[in-house]
C-alpha cells in the first residue's frame, strides 16, 4: 500500500507524507482530496515529513501552502526527502543565528 | 456505551448567514448573557467567587493582579478588566475591589464599562462593610440583574455582528494541513458576510511577516506587524534568550517543520485569505471595520485569548494539534483538531474533529462543520469545556515588575 502524501496548493513542490515511508517505498500524492500519481521515495521519510514532488535547483524556493518556506541548499530530485539538510530558511538559520 | 466524539456540528447545505444573540445598546451582540463578577484585585477574588457560587448563570473573573503594579503594567490590567466588562457576552457586570486600588478601582472600571449602556455596579469590600456585607450586597444586586437578564430573548442577527477570535495551541505538523486550514475557511466566510475575525500570537508570525504584510489594506499596517515581531524578539532578547536561534524548536524539526517560515505559515492558515484591516496592541478593543484584525499577543494560550476576549470577541476557535482543555470563562471557546490521536485522547474537550481532512475530505467540508459549530455556539449551544466549567484561561499579560 502506498503512503498518502498531501499537497496543499497546486504550485507546491513538496508534499507531506501522512505515514513514515521506507527507502524505495511508494508515495501516492493527494491534492484537494483527489488521488494523483505515485512516486518512489529515494530515501526513508519520517512520519509527517516532506517529499519533493517537482525538481528543485539549488537556490530555488521550496513551496508549501503555495508560498516559500525556504531555499534549496542543493539540487533536489523528485522523490527526495526534504528537510533541514537540503532546505534553508530565507529568514535566517535558527541553528546558526 | 462507547465514548463517542462525533464530528461536532451537523453539516447543513447552505451556510447560515445569521445567528441568535443578545443585542446590546452600543450595537454589539452577545453570544451569552452572563452576569459578570469582575474582580478588580486579587483581594476581591474570593468575594467574587462567593457571589458567583450563589448566583446561577453568573461568571467570576479573578486574577492575581491589580495591586503594586506600575505605569503601563497597571494600565494593561485596567484595560483588560474594562475590555471584559465591555465584552458583549456580559449582560450586566458587578465590579468588586478591596480598598483603594491605585489606577484600577472598581469605580473607574465600572465607569468605562457603563459607556456600553449595560448595567454595571461597583462594590468596595471595605466601604461596604467587609467581606460578608459586600458579598450580601453584591448577591442582592446580582439577583435583581439576573431577573432582568433572564427575561431577555435572543434575536436573529447577521454574521456581520460576529468578532471571531482565532488562536492555535500545541501546534504540530497536522496544524497547517488540517485544523488551521479549516479555521481559515471559516474566517473567510465570516469576513465575506461582513463580519470580523481577530488573529493573534505574535510569536507565530515570525517568518510570516511578508505574507501578513501583503494582506494588509495599508502598507503602514504591514510595517506595524514587522515592528510588533521585532519588539517581541527584543523583549525576549533582553531576558537573555534569542528566540530566532531556537526557531523552529527541536520538537518542531522532529515533527517535520524545516524553517521558521514553514512553522509560521502553518499558523497563519487560520487567517484564510481575508484582508487585514487593523493591527492593535494586546487587549485593545477592535474597531468595527469588517475584515481581519491582528492583535499583538504572546504565544501563551491563556494570555493570548484573554487579550482577544478583551478585544470584544464573543466566540473563539482554538485550533490545536495536541488537543486541549483551554477555555475562556466568558468568551465561548471552540476546540478543534485534525490530529487523529489527539481527537481520541482529548475527546472530552474536542468540540469539532476535522481528522477527515487526512482521509481526503476537502477543507470546505471540514470548514463547514466548524462554521456551523461557530454559529450554533454563538447562538447558545454550550461547548464541552463550558459545560465542564473548564474556566482555565483568564490570564492577564504583564509588561512590568511588581513593586
């Protein structure tokens, strides 16, 4: 059974996985309650963490809620686990402040 | 019988544009018609509670302040008490003080409350012959007030008469995806119908200032939001703590929140897409303009919603990830959650369960249920915590030391 991942706005490039995903596990995207395509997770993804659904080049904005939640610190592929290791705040890094 | 949480209000097809409330002389409309026993100082708390225990349908608001406070700090207490007396959910008010509370006497508080046109009386424990005689006097006046209040009937009024309070608490990663989204949907409907909503929690605006500023009808309001967040950070820095250095927190990151923007954008979902028409300090009365109003409050849930109640909200949606018991004694507080575990663990005080969003239900479906609950609670249906007397969230914010 694929894990459902929720997209909030059409232009988002991340989705939130509603259960934890194993490396290589399949993730089914859901937008506005409708099921869409299935992706393969390139790495393991913890419970309610994010997966990349559109490729991101270093420096591009990571979109959730249709808005920027930060900037890619490296190139990110579809299916990659998205978190502090590849996204940085545009408003200052908490851990480096 | 198995314990059932239910999903709260039953969903009706067409959105209700009216609710049933108690119209006040100044144009406000109450969702409740309580007799309020308002303590001016901690030494009047017990008398207020004694009277409230005697009188059915009364609410006592008590607190540890009103003495040995200075300047803006005592002013803040005073304004908070006045704001609660003016809140339309209070049909009549008895203010009780102890001796002579500098800058916060029952007479001064009652004078401000009387401007709304509602009946208000001031009692001074010392002048009225001590704790027992003051209790008797307040009880007798209160009984007569309640004879009048309970003879009033609710009338059908427009949603434009609603000032909907918005607050979240024990946020987690489900917040921005579910209950805050559903709340935002409700905010939009209330504002579309000419009503008002009141967003708060300055701590949860950090990293979302740009988004909020873009919603403001005037650039000056956006600047006030930026300044509000900056000043909060400075106040915290003055205590030796760098808030920015701790955001998002370790817990937040473990829960999947990557940046402060992501955390704040989740909280701001409660605002929906309504325009921001005003930005006000803690506990200040919101003006009558339809739209979203923003209040400068701390992340402390009790203090934040106390500020909102003083601002005039009759009903508040408390949108929670962890589930909650929080409840304001005077302002009807509706707790909602989209977190399935919390909905089960905190079912006793969860009024609307929006966990179906994670099963694929559109936000509108869950939002309609929350909207219906707002209309029903505003019209007299009691929330779970209200029935349980969970009167835990009257907390006055301070900005100065005791002397």
